[in-house]
């Protein structure tokens, strides 16, 4: 096989303007593909970062909800103890008047 022909070994045959134009078009397509691929990767990374932020906020809300439920339980316990103390105080006052 004779490799003297430049086109056979992959060189650009600059004497053929159609071939040069096709080669330039191919380079443009490769560049566009690389650029599109990079844009898609950046978009994917941005979406992943948004998902991480959403999960972090969800965890924060869950922690706040848990703290709220603990405080609500403490409030109920304190309210019940206050009502019991007021009832006992009223009974003591009544007993004191009856003496």
C-alpha cells in the first residue's frame, strides 16, 4: 500500500477546498459538542448543588420541628403542673378559711 498520498494518512489536502471546508466544519462540530457537553455537565453540577441545599434545608426544618415538639411537650407539662399548683393553692386557701 502506498502512503505517499497525504489524504490516505489523514493530512488535510489543502488543494481541495471542499475537503478543507468539511474539515473545518468537523472541527466546529467537535467544538460545539465539547461546549455542549461542558454546559450539560455544569447544569448537572448546579442541579446537584441545589439538591444538596434542599436536603440541608429539609434537615434544618426537621431539627426545628423536633425542637418545637419538645418545647410544646414541655409547655404542656408546665401548664399541667401550674394548673395542679393553682388547684392545690385554692384548696389550701379554702381549708385555711374553714379553720
